[in-house]
């Protein structure tokens, strides 16, 4: 899933060539970079983390505003778009555990409990193995 959000870039007063970046659609999402390229990279990372946290918490993410509706708060600021690749970011950084209910035959449940098998670990290992097989294709 790729998402595009408008972001406001403001030159830093303390550092030459540095920028502070605010993503208005993501409350509290503020980042900074020592160069414009670094600021874009850092803003993309910060926004991706913000969105992934919301998704992992089961919340809906805000829709992106129209870039034409976003105005910088100071005259030296400007607005640009940042692109988030949430799937790539989640693959790299996502790790929040999610509870899943499952159904298995009673005899298999008895076997697993008798042998102190961790259901979550077995399922996780099997899914990771399947993921790795699909990724290798």
C-alpha cells in the first residue's frame, strides 16, 4: 500500500540547509533533516512509522488532504508531497503482535497441550516459513 501525504517544509534557523518537516494530516508527525534530501527521507520514515503504528493498533489512517488546501505556517516554508510505502516499511519495522483465534481438532489440541507446545510460536514459525518460500519465488 502506497500513500501520498502533503508535508510542510521549513528552513531551520539554527542550521544552514536543514529543514523541519510537518505532516499536517498526521497529528504530531514532525521530523528534521540536515539537508533537503535528508529531511524528505526523515519525514517519510516518521510518517511511515506513524501510519504503521495506527494500523497495528487497528485504527484507520487519516485520508491525505489535497495539496492545494495545505498552506505553510510561515512565508519561508513550502509544501511538497511525500510517498509512503507502508508494506515495505512494515516488512522492515513492523513487529506488533496481533491476536488471532484459530480452530483445530480436539485431539490435536490435547497433543499440543500435553507436550507443552506453544501454539503461537508454531503458527508464527510456519507462517514465516511460508512467507520466505513465497518471497523466494
